[in-house]
């Protein structure tokens, strides 16, 4: 099993409840090793690829309000930047430039799963956005811990539901007032990507009229994780 670990959340949480930078490093190591041990109870781990600290997210250029609601009430942890750099160095991590860490993980998953097969690659993350792919996902959070295998149909349903309901955490909401119940009713009979797109776009037309295409494309690019080969890597 090739393990693709999105480390951003663990870096953040490792900075809390510690009295020193060394303690934050130790906390990160300890939790990561515990996660790997849990995975190895189910799958033999052949390789671990760690991702973190991507910078210059293009989505903030596309929409200045993207994630503008973050960090207004929650202060940035004291050791956050230093720990990101430490994790980069010690784990030889993959860091994107112009994209989010999610995009880096998604791109590696897309190409590795095509090469090795979907059952030989897993994503380790607490982020719900990866459910837009037909991926094997391990969520290590205390309340939602466990494995999920997303089917192709579920991946389509998850993504186009998000197009309708938005993402409050990322400050993306193009169809205010339309929630999960509406999305479930609208998309319940969809069997193909064309049908998902057609019905979702019909809602944008209802709301935005002549501006529907522009708004739909903008929303799509804010929510859709990148899987192309041209993502810039940085250190």
C-alpha cells in the first residue's frame, strides 16, 4: 500500500498543548507513527509520502473571499511555521506552489492509482474534500476514525452535492439556501456525470440567470481538487 498522508492538520494540532518546539516535533512523530501502525493492521505499508505546507493558493486569486473567514478568531499556533519546515526536512515532504496541499495529494493519488490500481493507494486525511474521488481513504480523527472506499458514483454525488451546499469552512457558498436535503432530492436519480452536471447547472441558471455559466465555473474551480501533472512542487 502506498500511503499519501496530508499532514497539514496534524502539524496544526501538534502545536497545541505543548510547551516547546521539541515537544511539538515529538507529538507529530508519535501521532504519525500511531496512524501508520493502525494502517498496517489492515494493509502492509510499502511507501509513505507526506504532503504539507503548500503556498500561493490560486483559489484566493480566483475569489478573494476564499477561506477569508479563517484564523479570525483562532490564533495561529506559536510553532506552526517552524514545525511545517521541520516536517518538510525530516520527512522529505511534497509541497505545492500555487495550489493547496489537497491538490498535491489528489494529483499523486490520481496518477499512482492509475499506475498501481485504486486498491494499492490510500489517502490519509481528516478532510472531507477527498470524498470527491473514488479513493480508499483513512480518516484518523477520533470521532470519525476508520476506512472509507468511495465508489465512482458516490464521488460524483459527493462533489455535486458540495457544488450545491457549498463549503462553509472554505467560505464557498454560491447557492445560499439550498442544503443537503435539496441536493439529495435533486440528484437522487442521477446515474451519469452528464446528469449530475445538467441538474446542478440548472440550479445555477435559476439563481444567476445570464451569469450562471461564470458562477458555475468559478464555484467548480474553487471546490474541485487538481489532478494534473503540471502542479509546481516546492521546498
